């Protein structure tokens, strides 16, 4: 009798600049979709979920109060996080998917990844991509960016939340269908 094995759960890292607005929003949303009731247990295809920033501006800080209030307004009340800076030595080997929130952070991550691969080889290095590749609106079918709402008002956080929900659901759907390799 043949046996089937379940795919190995993937680990996901969300990255923005300071790790207090967009990446924490994405992490909170993604956790809520994969870890909390009504699910009876964690999503079988998802392992570790985390977020960080490419800059060290807010290391140790809690998420922005507007991020937290947006999450709470949408029923996500158990999310906790302390901001941290991206660490190539630990994050590249630890995460299967490393999602940048915008083009600048994507460029920074790709440069760091290139240097990492030159020194350590391609094995065990996560995929670096724009989270908005699961949005499909920019330029018709291209990727969207999650604009930094830090210097704006509450509406920017609402837009970021909507994008994070949409991108997360699209990523999970493609993962469940086996479309991501």
C-alpha cells in the first residue's frame, strides 16, 4: 500500500523597513488566518511565521499603535511582537519565503541574498519576493507594493490591512494547490 507524505510546512518572514507597521500587520494577519480559531489546529502547510525590518530604527519596540488598533478592529487581538532587524545569517536559512513589502526593501533583501549565496551557496536559502506578487493589481497582473503608512493617517493602515489579508489568502491558496515550489 503506497504511503503519501504531507508537504513539509513552510516558514514565512514578512519584511519592511522598521518592523512596526507593514511587516507586523502582515504577520498578525497571516497568524490569524493560519493559527487561530475556528481552526482546530495550526495550518498543516505553515510552520514558523515572523517579521522584521531591513533597518534597525525600532529594534525592541512594539508595533505602531495604529497597526495594533487596525488589527484589533478586525478581530485580531492576540498578536504580540518586538521589532527586530533582518539577520542574513539566521533568517536566510530559517525561512522558506521572505516577503518584502515594497521595492526598496526587496532590492535590499536581494542584495543581501546575493552576498549570502556567494559566501555560503544556494542551499537552504529562502525565496525573496514581493509580498504583493500575490495581489495582481500593479500594472495589470504584476505585483503590488504595500505603501508605508507610518507618516500618514489611519486610512493607510486600513489599506495595508486589506492588502495583507488579500495577499495572505492568495499565497495560502496557491500553496494549498501545490503551485509554489
